C-alpha cells in the first residue's frame, strides 16, 4: 500500500482495460473468404459429419423460397436444383452455390487478400510470360541494359532533374556493370519491342511472329486488317443518285475467340477467373429473411441465369460432350479518343474486359486486364464526296465543317 | 444520333445513316462466323489450369459515351438479329441485355 502511494498518480489511476474505439471509428477489415464446398458433392455429408464442430462448414440443402429466391425467380420451379450455402461470416454475408457448379480447389477465392492477381503478376518473374525464354530481361540481354532501356523509354519524354537522379542511381548502384552495355544491340531491341505483341504472346502463335515485322500485319496472328464495304444511298440532289459502295480498307480487329484463348492460356489470368457463379446474400443477425448483395458480375442474377440456361440447354446431339460448360462474360466498352492536342488524329478503340474477373482487379490499371479488340473507323466525308459531289456541294461541306 | 466519331454534320440524314451503317458493318465483321459458332456450340479449350472446358462467350455489357451510345442503341436490335436469326428464338433464349432499354443520359 505504501509503495502504491509513492507511485505517481498517473500510474495509480485505475484504467479500463477493455477500452474500444467508438464504433464509427473502428476499421473493419474485409473478412477472409469462407472455405469453399468440397469438390465432390457426394462426399459432402461425410465431410460435414467429420467437421461437425469446425466452423465454418458447408451444409447441403434443397432450395426453399426463403433460402434462394434468386434461384426460384431465375428458373422454372420444376428445374429446382440443390444449392450449397456457406455459413455467414461476421458481416452476415454468405454464398449460395448451385450444387452442380461447385468451384474446384484452385478457385480464385482460395488465394485471398487484396489484389491477388495484381500481386501475383507483379511478383511473377518476367520469364513466366515468356515460355521457353531463360533470360528474364528479354529482349534485353542483361539487367544493366534493361535498366538503361527502362529509363530511356518509361521515365518520361522530357528529361528532368529527377530523371537525371534516377539515371545516376542506376549507374551508381553496385549491380550495374557498364561492360554489359557494350555488347547490347539497341536498335534490334527497340525494333523487337516495337513489333506488336512480340513480348507477350500466345506460345502457339510464336512461330508466325518474325522479329522486326510491321506493327499491323495480317499474318500477325492476332490482329486482322479487314475491308468493310457499305452501300451509301445517295439522294437525288447528288451527281449520281442511287446506291453506291463506300469501302474502308483499314478496319483493324482481333478475333474475339483468340482474345479469350490468349487470356485463358495464361495460368496467372486463369487462376483468378471465376467460372462458377454464386449468389452473394446478406442476413442480419436478428433477421429472418436474407437479401441479395450486388457486387461482381459473376455473382449477378444475369450471370447466374445465363449459367443455368447453359447447363440445361441441349447441345448438339452429334457431340457427346461431357466437358464442363462455362460462360466467358465479355464486357465491351468503346470511346473515341483524341490523340493529339492539335490536329484531328483520333482513334476509336473497342476494349473488352472479362466479367469473370473481379472488378477490384479490373479497375487496377497496372493489372493490364483490358484487351483491345478493334479500332473502329468512321466515315471520311471527303472520301465520300470525291466520287459523288459536285463542286458546290463540296464547298458547302467544307464551310459547314469549318463553321 | 447526330454524329459519331467527331465529324459534326448535324441534320444530314445521309451521314447519320452512313455512320450507323459503317458501325454496324464493323460489328458484323467483328462477330464473325467463328464467334457465332462459339456462341452457339461453345469453344473447347484447355485453360491455363489444365482443365478442359467448353467455353461459351456471352456479351454482358457494352459501355459507351453519349454520342456513341446512340449508335450502340441501334446495335442492340442488330445483334439480336445476327445472333438469333429467324426461327431459332425458341431454342436460344434472349439474354437480358437484349431486352434492356438504353439508359437515358443524365
């Protein structure tokens, strides 16, 4: 007692040990994902019995209107299928899977954490994307050359003091070897970098690629140059009324299926690709009914409905195919882009994202999940007039364009 | 659709028509026979995880800006005609996005 009295007041003061921040200041971190159902649905009950006390576990049940209203609304009642419901996590979220499309063991969610794909891609050595290549700095022969090349191309067009410091940092580092640079053929490397798609490419198409090939080439394997012809119905006021063909010869596009093949042949991309949809639902701790949670495309009603339609659709009877039928969700977007501050150089690209990938991955620019599918062409009015306008109409066009 | 791609010639139905026709023709080329076959019968492909699947490409969304959206509006009906030609409607149900009306511009 005596010693306590001698201690400073701040130490003697009684404190609450279970102090917590106010609820509004607490940072609630995302829950780790729930374990997925066992791969073999038949073993489900056994696994359940074994893990009766472990949490969380999966329980198979037949859908009731309360348990899975999405399923009831999305398909006729006669085709009801068993669903698997995960246990609720601390936020009250749980998932409802169709029994026939349970994700396999290497499902994206098994590798939890923020931005798994991005982390994987950033950590993955470059050699992973270059099958058969031993040198991770390809096309640069060694690390020193790669550092200098990266500094030249990627650190801005105009040199600043910061760029200079970066260069000094590269040269002054202990790993830098100036003798490595002497053998480097910079022109050949730049040409190789400039040839489209030569760095990352479907291994099955590497044979058709030649170093130094032109950027757009029909035999490039992925980009195709197409000639498009439309019929223009010229009105009576034109020199030659009636339908006339108008042709553009430089519509560049890729085959959509080849884009899918390229993406899915990459193990890193495929690993985080959701083929099996589920319904994400939320139930309040006191509540009885659960409600659907909007989030990813692969948890949306549209995706689930399309997936179920696909499972129940009759296939071509000539093929007795037992392969799993899965949906690849294409999400297009296009926006005409002005390329220069002055002049009218512009592009109208068509991009494609895959809805099977998480939106948190898709919105990360450096994850590089967007693919270019095509570059649309627009009508060139001056080309159009060349054949069929008289001089007066042409000058009218010029004036109206300027004004 | 007043213009597409920046060439402004308001009020001329000929150019409106041409822009739309060209856009549709390019989409017509993009959705080639290979894609349509894959859409209908699937594409057997061994993915990067060494699992062979029959993949069916499906178009879920199409995002576009204000002027382009009107080109795309016409595209809905156009794609419907291309992907579901006469007589096959019953076999392949119409996806939800085909029946959606375009979102009005704010």
